[in-house]
């Protein structure tokens, strides 16, 4: 029981850390995708045209996704935490 309480106590901090990592990974992915999509002069040697076209197609969705990650993850985390703490009283 003590271990469970300790884990629940750390839940918020761990959730926030995980969300920050997901957001950071998405930001890095969007940045790299944007570089590939807008690279000039490299396309013939390092970035094939189909790869650049794919990056151009994916970029708007990636940027949109960046702003939509935190809220659902936070809501799910809060619900899991609520269920865990409500079962504590039983």
C-alpha cells in the first residue's frame, strides 16, 4: 500500500516530464521535417525529391499535432490518477 501511495504521489511530476519529452520530440521532428521540406541546393545530392515532397506534405500535420498533444495526455493522466486515488479509500 505504501509503494502505491508513493507512486501516486509522483504521478503528476512524472506525467509532466513525459508530456514535456513528447512535446520536445515533436518539436524536433517538425524542425527536421521543415528543414528537409525547405532545403534548397541539397535536393539533388542529399535529399531526393520524393523525400522532400513527403516532408512538405507532412509538415502542416506535424505542426498542427504539436499544439494538440498536451491536453489529451493531461486529461488521461488526470483520469488515471483519479481512479488510482479513489481506489485507495476502498
